[in-house]
């Protein structure tokens, strides 16, 4: 096959470290979780910073990442976007995720169309990787920026939100679509220096509320925390646990999770972009406590969790997600007849010339990736073209295969920002059978591996 030759850019000084966690895409506001149906997998949900942006207006969507070892990560691609939310007009800022009554929820904020106020949106999926379907916004939450949803041990859901030196909380009704007004509390005066971004986790019967703050109104943000005996407080202010550090962005935001017996704090910096506060990256460090339950301050380092010399991320993009994940299904269908597919199905019925599936891959900077496709073609060899942005590869032959298998097409180049990968039927060479496309993989390749 043919390869497009472009300059490979390595992120200087970051290739042999575990911070930043994700080096292929700009991400912020991490929401880490371990779901009860799979305790051996860690999930992190993030906002997405647009490459080259000099403001946060360009934030329009969210990503999901998963890992079993905190070294090898999977980027499941875009899971919700502004264009999937009818009531919103801009500013897809911080979010959280939750598992509640058998479904997965994304709790996010966007500005309401025509009004310009932040609302707290709720979206749902039956799988943790999404994509998520918007359900509307939470009633009773005015200016609902930076939401966090905490599900207590008794199953009660609590919503926390904050903006511009304010923080609020309330218990949600069972459908998550409105707060219980009688439970609404203003936590602002209890949280010294609070600015935005609350997050709650529970440890040994105590509720820890962590948040970004200013001292006083001096950028950049530090991370503070307070502790309570009940989820809605009252909270006792404890202090700062992530102070100023080299390469931090103007903002900070994050959450904690217990995974494989250890507590981890996820947050963000501007290391990947070289200090640009509008193009951020996820960081992770272990979270430790002293004998009295106080958080021991975190000193960000390149070593991070220190499990390997560096992390590696693979983009795994399900073909059937289509428009919901930034792609398109043109004159093809989603089917489930051939067993062994991942996700919710596969794409097939490439009957006519230019019938296609397109899939969105988002990256921070131009780089090389190993390109793989998982497919089945029971009736015989199938011939299809693949378009990556404006470059057409015309030598893609999918051998006959009764079951799903991966085929490796070698190294391809992705550009900064959005990359559309399109698989479509050739108009000049007949195929012996129809193809079923399960997913594409784009595996991160480092300069020292070429």
C-alpha cells in the first residue's frame, strides 16, 4: 500500500513519562470511575480542547478512555457533541459520569441556545463507552456549570455545581432530571477560595469535596478540599493539596478514584501544549492520606503513576456509532447477524458506489498511527477504498473471512484536529462479497519506534 510521508512530531520531553496521561489529544476536566460491573477496568471521561484554540469557546465535545493497567489506554472517541444536544449553543465545558439504576450517565454543562446561561445536561447510554443520548437539562439548577454527580452508598444521587466563586449542591429526584428543592444548599461560605469545579468522593465514612480555587482571585487555580459527615455538609475547610506547579494551566479540575487498591487523583495541566492554558492535558498522581485522614499534598511530576516509562493510547472507534460519534453512515446499515462483533453491531450493505461509513479521529498534533480495521467478509474477498482526510488509499483488499478479524494496513498520518476516516465501496472493481466493518483502530506510534 501507499504511505503518505509527512513530518512526525514527537512531544518533546514527554515521550518517556506517564504525565501527561494522554499525549495524542488535548483533554481536560477528567472524571475517573470504576464501574460496578467491571472492577478491573478504569474509565476516565474528559472534555476536549480544540488544537490551535486561544479560548474555551472551541470546546464542543467529550471523550471516554479506559484501561486495565493505567499504561495502555483506549480512546473510545467522541461520546457526545454540541451538535447532538438540541437545547445548547456552545461551551461544552466540564462533565462527570455515573452508573445509576442499570445505565451510564454523562452529566455535563453547555450554554442554552438563545439565553447564554450554563445548564447542567443529562445524557444516557447502556454501555460505558457511549455514545450518549441527551435527555435534556436538570430543572432547578440555575447557571449549572461544572456539574458532578455523586451516588451515595444508599443509592441516593446528589448534584454539585459551581462557578465564579460559588458552589451549590442538592439531592436529585430519582429520574435525575430535577433537584429536590428542599435539599438545596449553598456551600460557598464553607469552601474557602472556591471558584468552580466541585467533586465529591467518600472515604471511611467521610465526604471529601475537592475543588479549584483562587487565593484571592489570583490565577492560576489551586486545588483545595473540605470534609463533611454528610454529602450536603456542612463542610470543614482543610486546605490546598495541589499548589502552583510548573506548566500548570490557568484552570485546574479533576476527580478521584480507587483502582486496584490505590487512590488516584486525576487533574489537568498545560504540559502537552507547552503552557497554553486553552489546550490542556490530563494528569494523574496517587492520592495519599495521613493518619488523621488529611490529604497529603500532591507534587506533579513526569513520572506520575510510575507504572512504565510512558503511556500508550489506541483509538478504538466503533463503525456503528456514526453521526453520534462524529462520523456518518451513508446508504449502509447497522446489523448484528454475524456474531462476534464488539460494541452494538457492525456496518454492512455497501451495495452501491460511494456507500460508506466515516469515522472521526481527533488528535492534538500531526503524528503517525498504525491503522487497523476489524471486519468480516464471509462470501469472499472484498475491495474497498479508504479515504483519510484528503488522501485516498486504493489498495485495500479485505480477504475472505467468515469471522471478524483485524487486518493491519500499516502506518498512516493524521493531521492536527479532526480526521475523517472513510471506508467506501469501489466504483471500478467488483467485490465477491459484502463486507462487515466492526471498528477501526489507530495505534499510537512513537518516534523511537519508527
